């Protein structure tokens, strides 16, 4: 399996179907992922209400989002070691319980400080749900079924940011801000019960996991927190070169660099970055980072356009974002088959190209662009997003041995989340600058021009993301050709044996 990044090249009858026993596992993993990913976006529409209700400034209440992101960044690196050392099923159930309990504590908060603390606690569970769930599901599905099963995992990643604002707006308007957190209680209970009954047990190994690399954990967790914090500060600073952004960001990069140097010198590092010596895995990882930057960066623009230029409220804005989710859902149903036929690199390349072309209408967007035109462009763009983000991660998994999955999964999650943070920070700063250039009291037309100009940067980031997909496609093609060459002698031998009989 490590010699190939290519998908099977045979016809439809050669493609594996997902075994029946895997679907219940997939249901549990997707349910947990939806809960954790949805909560990342659902809070964004509530910041103004939280500021009013808890008598805190927007700068202070922004830590409700930032604290959660920092907690995710700190906990994700340890999930690979933990899943090797302990039963992954018990860890997954534990992460669901922590996340659900944290959600309840958030809803019971009486001040901004208590809410931020509860969000940090909630993030500990949220950061473990996705990577551990992916480990369990990929192992259960087996390497031949990874393309299709990864398209299932991608559903919450793509759809939650679309529906999060809608759900959040409805809950705030009709139930109160507390319910954006309390809504996780029934979902969490169902997820825990389902996980208890449906997930397979795994055997943890003290010998295989080794002793926890505490120094490595301190370096990489603190480094990722620094990078994430610095990028989060860019929105308030309005610049990527402000000291409040650069100092923690650069310090974080230095710590991550020290971790990498140390990881190459010890036998059992917290994250096995030697996996990056595999060219296909390295290309897939870079693709995941770049696509995370391109895709999540653009997701912040349309909600702001609908609210600031068109004057829509949070609920209407969420409903207007649904077409993108429709396009992504259609693509998710096709991406697994496409990856099996063409490989993750080609599929991601096609998805990225579609995303670029469908971004052009947003570059040209005006204050009174008709909603049907916007809806059609969002459907196509959602399709491109759905066809690009998960095939790259699929390609990364298909070149690894089963015992490497625990190390690969947290690394891919880190790449995707940091990429998303980088892209979001860049686009937020660019948009803020463009709106400032429009001047105070800017007309809707001037504001629309600011959004259109910012989408040029989104397009540029997406073009950059295409480069590693091309590299990945080339590597997969070479691996496929090599497989075919090695298969020829075996086929000739079988023919000779047949003739002899």
C-alpha cells in the first residue's frame, strides 16, 4: 500500500463497496463531527448578543471563539499517541462526554470569563472528536474503501459552516443565546449511546505507544497555540504585521520548528513527521493546508456581504448560504467514486479548478446582484469545494500502512485547521483594509466593490492551492504506471501456466 497513491484503475465492477458493518460506525463519527464542527461556526452569529447579555466588550467576548480555537490547537497533537495507548472507542466516548458537558457549562455561564473557561474545556473534547473518529472509521473501512468513506467524513466539514449561522440565528431569535450550547446536550447523549453500542473496541498498547513525549507535546501545543492566537489577533489589529500578531505567530513557528528538529532525533516523537518523507503524503498534506486556507477563508465573506451590503439578518443570511451546501452535498456523493477512478490528486485538481472559475461571479459582485445569480454561483462553488477538500486527505491515507494512521490523522487535522486559520486571517485583514478604503458611510456599491476586490485574493489563494494538487496527481500517476509495469510479469506467468495446463 505504501508504494501507491493511486486509486484502483479497473472498471466499476472492481470498485469496492463500503462494507455493511462500517455504516453504523460512519454514522456515529459523522454525528460527533457535526456537533463539534457546527459549534465552531454557530457561535459566530451570537457574539453581539453575548456581548450585550454578559455585559462585556466585543474584544472580550471574541475570546469565546479564540479560546475554543486555542484549546483545539493544543489538544489535537496528543490524539495520535492517546489512540495508540488506549482504547480508541473509550477515548471517543470520553471526548463526546467532555464536549457535551462543556456545552452545558457554556449555557450556564453567568459572565464572559466563565463562558470563556467553559469554551476552553469544551474545546478539549471538540479537538479529539474529529481525529479519533477518523482513525476509527478509516481502520474499520480498510484501505480499499478509504475514498468513499472519506467522502462521508467530509459532510460535516463542508456543511456545518453553511448551516451553523442559520441554526445559530434561529436559536438566538426564538430561544436565547444559551440554546446555541444547550442544543448539544440531546445530540451528545444520542452520540454517546450510539458510540457505546456501535463502535468497535481497539486494543491499546503501552509498548507500541511508548512513553508520552511530554517535551514534544509542550513544544508543539504551545507553538500551535501561538500561531493560532496570532492569526486570531489579526482581525482586531487589522494588519498581519502588527506586533500583537507577529510576536505570538513567530514565537509559535519557532516552537513548532524546535519540535520538528527534536522529532527527527528521537525514536518515538509525539507526531511522526517522518511520514512527510513520503512524497505522496507530503503533497497531500500541503494540499490539505492550502485548500483549508482557500476554502475557509472564503466562508467568512458571503455572510458578511449579505449582512453589511444587503442588510439581511442572521437567519436570512444562513438561509441564503444553503445553496453552497447543496452543491457541496452533491459533490460529496461523487468525490469518493471520482477518487477511486482518478486518484485524490486529479479529483482535488478538478474541484479546485471548478472553485476558481465559480469565484469569478463573486469578484464581479455588486450591491444589487440578483439572488438567483448568486445562488447558482454558490451551488457551483460548493460543488468545487466538495470535490477538492476530502480527496486530498484520502490520498494521504491511501499511501500509509494501518499502523501509521494514528500519526497521520492528527497531522492532517492540524494542517487543515492551521491552513483555515491562515486563510481566514489574510482575508479578514484584506477585507477590513478594502472597507476602510471605501471610507466612513460608504455606499452599498462601494462596500460591494470591497468584497469583490477581496475575492480576488480568495481566487489567488485557490490558485496557489492547485500547485500541490498537480504534484500529487503526478505522483499518483507515476505510482499507477509502476503498479501496471510490475503487474505485467505476473499476468504473463499466469497466461503461460494456463497454456501449460
